[in-house]
């Protein structure tokens, strides 16, 4: 019997960035510009994890393979995707997604998330969206994605509130 080639659209290079862009826009708008600016300054890795979780869930919707192997293909595809988020001083948020064609074994990442402030604009560069998704989180995302995303959002809110409280 001839083995079917997996034609999952998520591994097609143009769709991984699209999934990241769509998910990021939704997640960031839910958070709001003021909260987002504070959150990325206080816990950029947690924000990166939230965005990676959302992108993984969108990837599952695009994928026709519900196996562990399929999850691995989604993660591999996302691993080649980076995200820049610009938060202007007036609260406007823009995102730019890019993809590398290198395999995950050759990609070197020194800082998974870099936050820079330039004249009132906060720029967050997330080098690797899968760096924050471990096997346990992927399993939880497969079982109850909404709950995981709600927990991450709540952790971001709590971390940001604690940081603001310690400033005063």
C-alpha cells in the first residue's frame, strides 16, 4: 500500500506566518495596548508563550493530522517564524511576521524575546515562538486550548499588576 504524503497546509511556509499574524492580532487586541505595553516589558517570555499557544491552536485547525507527528510539524513550522510587535506611544499596535527557511536544528537564538524602547515606541521581537512551548503545554493545548490561553492571559495580568504595584 502506498503511503499518502501529508499535505497539511500549516507546513506550507506562507501559512505558518499567517497563523501567527492572525492569532497575534487577536490576542494582542484582547489584551489592549496599555496592558500589552506593560506586559511585554515585565514578562515578554510569558507574552511569547501566549502568542505561541494561540498560533499552535490555529495550526491545529489548519492541519489534517491530529497525531503527535502532526503536532511536531506544526511546532517545526512555527519555530521558523519570528514576530515583531510595535506599540506606538499613541497605543497603535502593528505586527510583522517573518519566516526563515533554515531547519530548526540550524537556527541559533541567543535571546528568545528582545524588548526595545525607541522614542515612545516599544518594539518586541520574538525570535522563536516554539521556544516557550514544552511537551506538557502542547498536550494541554490539545486537551483544552481555551483553558490554557485563559490561564496564560491571567498570568500575564497578574505579573503585570505585581510589577506595577512594586513600582509604587
